């Protein structure tokens, strides 16, 4: 199991920095603190490289309240952790291949159906003008505050499910484990070593880390980015 501490140790060793350690990721000074910081920063860089990493995509559920059409990320449950969403980046309610679903709670999941995404500007024209009647939700959108909004307003308790993109994971404790698949954890090490090589003007170390890191990055992108989609015929 690759922990933050183990990654930092590997960065020091692969960078050929003299000495031992680090023995912890906290309370470090000097070069060992820089090793820890480079490791944490490298993991942030990898997560931010693409907005649609599959390993950062999770499912959510939310039970609606009658007459309430708007739900923040904190109102929803991360299906993987079974807790309220804590790290949020964006909703995937506009994914045409994996659309959000809904069912009347009292009727059971057998009555589940797809929700239809429409842009917020169109949604406002349909549901945010004049007096609106409550009913069975048909449409879903995302407002300017990054809340999911249902239309019509629910007339009862419905269970809505879909996907969201998690926000950046910050490595902070010795035992923290990066969320991406274990097979690619060495990428964090090589990206951190690049930072060391640039900082220390060590071109041979930088070049080796860049070559190895690029190789693993390509493999990660092949595995963890959505497959390419082709449009239908024009005529």
C-alpha cells in the first residue's frame, strides 16, 4: 500500500539525496521538507491535469424534499463513502451516455427513470417564471452556484442518483493514500523528482524523471480518461 510517507521516502531515494527519511511528513525542515512538499504538489498537479479523470468520478444520491427543487453538493451522499459529499468539483448530470436517474421513494427503485438535462438558461425559462405547480421531476440542471436543480419541483420524496467529479485530494498525513489506481503511483514520485531536478539544477535526474513520468502518464491517460466518442453521420 503506497502511502504519502512511502512516496516521500521514494522521492528522496530516487533523487539521490543523502541521508535517510523522512520519518514523517510533518515537522520536517530543510531538504526533507522540500521532498514532502514536492510529493504533495506532484499529486495535485496530476489531479489537475485533466478535468475528467475516471478515478475522480463518483456516484451520488439525494432524497428530495417536497416543494424543494435545489440541492447543494453537501446535501448529497457520496455513494462510495456513504457520507455527505466533502470534495466536490463538478456534476456529471449532462453526460448523455450515463444520465442521472430518479424514482419515487414510496414506489421503489422499480419505477426508476432517466432525468433529462437542460442548460440553466433554458431551465429558468421553463420553471423560474411565474407560478409553477409541483410534480414529478423530469428535468435536471446546474445553477450558477453549482447546485443541482429539478423541474418541476418535487411533489413528494424522490431518490435522485447520478455522478459527480471529486475535488483535489490533498495529501497531509503519513498514511494518506492517493485516490488513483495503485499501479500508477510511481507517477507521483517521478513528477516530484522533476521538481527536485529543476530546483537543484540536476539535468540528468530531471531528464530521467521526465522520461519515466511521461511513460506512466500516457498509460494512466489511456486507462483513466473517457473513451473517444464519434458523432453520427451528418446526413
